[in-house]
């Protein structure tokens, strides 16, 4: 592995961890909003793995940016802007990942009471946003970026 060239081998551990988090959410995904609202352990499993998924996605973006001539962004969500400008992401994917960072900030910093309806919606309808992000990154790596 070349230390000066970004490769799939460098990002593979983070991509694998992201897949594990998404699979964990998928395996514990609540059937109803009410079941999520009642089950504190389920809330922890889902929210922690969603938080980790966002953080891993940002970490992946940061590694890619570190191998480029681009400056590291100040805000986490801006990493996805940089990736889009570099040609690594589609605009739609950039937007989805930026929204994910906003969600993560609420969960981590508890700026407001967690809205379990939003958590439920992400866990049941938006896990493929993360998978799509990972797929775009892997595809770019395989084409030699």
C-alpha cells in the first residue's frame, strides 16, 4: 500500500465499520414508532449506531480530503460539500449526508429532546442513504479517482 495514494485498503476498515453499524440497525429496526418510543434499550442501539454511521461517514470523507489538495473543512457537514466538488459524490448524496450530520449533532449534543419519529424514519427509510454514500466512494476508488 502506498502511503501517498489513497486506496480502498486505507478506507476498508471504516467502510466495514459503517456496514456493521447499518446491519446492527437493520437487525434491531423497530416495527413501529410506538415500539421504539417504549423500548429504551432499542433507542440506545438505534441512536448510537446511527451516530456512529454519521461519524464514520465523516471520517471517510476526511481521509479522502486529506489525500487531496483541498483544505480540511471546519464544519463536519462541509466535508460532503468538498467531496462533491472533488467529484466523489452526487449532489443528492451530499445533501443526504449533510442532513445526517445535522441529526447526529442533535443526538450527540442533545440540543433538544430527541424526536423518536425522526429516528424511526431514518432507521426504517434512510439507511440506504449511507449505503449509497459508501457505494459512491468505493466506485470512485475503483476507478482510480
